[in-house]
């Protein structure tokens, strides 16, 4: 499959490739040069919850904190 680079540097990815690779509107692609070839990969999406999971440094166990918040012994 071939595509032509437009004056503004834009390239249309052929529909068959977009469908096969799951590339849709607003899909972010990472580009790099590898041995003289242009390589594009779908960017890894970072789960916002996973990004902050474990970021707090607590001085006591979570159960103890929850007990205090619930005002239970």
C-alpha cells in the first residue's frame, strides 16, 4: 500500500490498515526512525488511576485510617 505525503507533511493511512490495526479518530501515534525506515506505533495509553496508585506515603495502615474516618474503634 502506498500513500502520498501532502504539502503540509500529512499522510492518509490506508483504510484497510487503519481497520486492521484499530487506528481510529484521535488515536495517538508515536513516530520514530529505525534503520532508515519510518515506524509508527500506537501510543501506550496510561490509565489515570494506575498512574497514581500507590503514590501516597502513609504512616499507618489503611484500615486504621478508614476506622478513624468512620469514627469507629
